[in-house]
C-alpha cells in the first residue's frame, strides 16, 4: 500500500471492459471493479438491498450494473441505486491507474 492509502489490486490488462471483477483489499474488504474505456470504478461488492456479491451480476448499460439476486441496479460513477428493490447507494472508492496497476483507495470516494 502506498503512503496515500492506495493499494494495487489488479493489472489493467486483467480487467476486461464492461466486466465485473471482484477483488479483496489487503484488509479483506471485498470490492467490485468495472472498466469503461479508460475509466475504472470501484464499489462495495455487496448489494445494498441484500447481502449478495455484485461481482456475480452483470453490466446492463453504460455505467450501470445489476445485482444477479433481485435485479437491483446501480450507477458505478456514484453508487446511486437506480432500480428497486435497492434504495440505498453503494460505497464507492477512489481509483487511479499507475502505469498498468489499478490502485484503489480504501477510504470512501
């Protein structure tokens, strides 16, 4: 982990576009990553409606992911719930690209 709270979680080459990838931070916290073009987003890997990993869901539109359990949808840019049954937003994390490394900040974005 770097001095500024960012930690390397995956190589950019291992993060296909519009695909959900679950990773664990050094403290065990589960995060889901999704890449759209040159932008990578990181969110809590747990649906805010039910305790189910979002990394098992799908990308259904640009910047929109869907939970496989009940179909709740979220905007990856800010974590906002877009579709019921979810009403609470997801925790989002700051992401930066350092060379080929995807770096995630453990503190909320």
